[in-house]
C-alpha cells in the first residue's frame, strides 16, 4: 500500500472513519528532518500493507489540520485509532520504534 496524502477535505474519511490504525506524518517541504523521515514512512506503508493506513499531511498546505492538532514541532507523527489520537511521536525516530507504536494499535 502507498502513502495517502490527507487534506482537510479527506481527513474525516481517511483518518477519523478508518477501521484501521492510521499514522499521520505532519511534515513540510522545508523541514530537513521531515525529508530524512520520508523514505521511512514510504517503507512502512509498503511493509504494513493493508494492516494500517500510513498518511502524510503537509502543514504548509493544511494549516487548519496542523492547528487543530496543535502541531508545534515537525516531523510529528500522530497515531489514530477509532477516530481518536492514541499516540504521538515527535522528531525523527528509528523505523522499528515507529512500527512498534503502530502495531500496538492493531
């Protein structure tokens, strides 16, 4: 499965109404650590297949979503389950750690 790009228009259907855990990577093009984490997010999407939804949200294009979730530092990875935020990872972390946190919600 590939990374889904979330926007204000599709956030509810993609994240809130998902029957699977959802990892949302809040990022920006100008953010060096975000660019470093991007291949890890792509790999997780491919490896996890249809077990979880792996998504990205560009905070520059989606300022409303960034404000709604009080994103102060990026990259910020929010994990949702049943429409609720259940976990958060801020900064660049190893893929294994991110995967463990997503798998804990399966």
